């Protein structure tokens, strides 16, 4: 199943990131962009999410220096754009893979493309990793750990359900029961021509 591969790569990324556990660490993708394209994209996608997860933690420090906070906000904006671009690359992979499939006459479209499901699966992997940390944290109270374990159990169930839904969607597309359409996100706030504040500068 596709999501078996995706979930394995996401766990690989998160483990690798936490060996150094720094948002400033260098990024190296172990998967070749030519011969292992989807693995390459999945690894990159989860790395972006993992770094941004920690950006979001840091920026919420109530004592953060305002200048540093603004710099971090710019990094988060850039990361969000990178994340969106990578999702669209993943959808392009699926479009190419299934381009020869003729949708059935009664084929329907899904509420989201496969890659946006993958986006949620990547972020879910981060929630699971960090909730597991909290459930096992030695300096936390028993009540805290029990509450986090209950949340972790739900997250693990959610991963099973989401993985199943993504795999079913891909199967439906392959069989012609569903068809794909990809709408570019068309984010406006990063665009010099579309954001009036940037345009007026």
C-alpha cells in the first residue's frame, strides 16, 4: 500500500531530525529525485513539516525578541509556501502516474486530492511522535501522561483511518471510479502583485 511507504518515510524523517533537533540543521534527502521521485518528495514534504513544527513552537515563546519573532514569522511564511509547492509536486506525480486511466462515466471527484491527504498524514506523524513524547515524559504528572496517552490512542486510530482512505482513493482513481483535478493554491499573501501591502512597496 502507498501509505505504508509514506508512513515509514515520515517516521524516518522525524527520527533523523531529532538526532540533532535544531531548525538550523542542514537538510539532505537520501532519496534520488530521478529514480525514487515519490520517496524523494515524501521525505522533503515531511522535513518541511518537521522544521515548521518546531518553528511554531519557538515563535510562541512569550519572551521572544520581537525582531527575532518577526524573522521567524518570515521563515514560517516561506516554509508554508514550500510546503504547498511540494504538495503540488506530489499531486503532479499522481497525475502523471494515472494519466492513461479513463474515468468511468459515473466517476466522481474527491473533496481533496491525494497529496492533500498525504499532507495531513505527514502532520499526523508529527502529532503522534510528540504526543508519545508527552505520554512518556518522566517529569510529567501521572494525570498528564494518562491524558496524553488517551490522545495518542486517538491519533494512532486516526492514522489507520486516514491511511486507509488515501489508499482507497488511489485505488479508485486507478480503477476509474474517481478522477483527479488539481487546483493550484494561488496563495496571495506572498505575491508582490497580489498582496496590496507588498505591491505598494
